[in-house]
C-alpha cells in the first residue's frame, strides 16, 4: 500500500502528524479519491 507523503494534497482530510491522527473534513467526491485498483475487474469478480 502506498503511503501519503503530503496529506495537504487532499482537501477532504486533515492530518495531525504529532498526534498521529486524522480527521475527515467532508465526504470526498469520487474523482478526488486516488484509486489503485481497476473497478471493472472488481465488479466482474463479485458478479460471478
């Protein structure tokens, strides 16, 4: 899994590195979420 080096690139989440905690500011739009999977392959797998 990739680690996020700079959380400021996501406007929908806030990170506190000192406290090692994070907070969702708002629900992100689908386009704002970095996706590391092929959605179509997941759909095909679970439709069997």
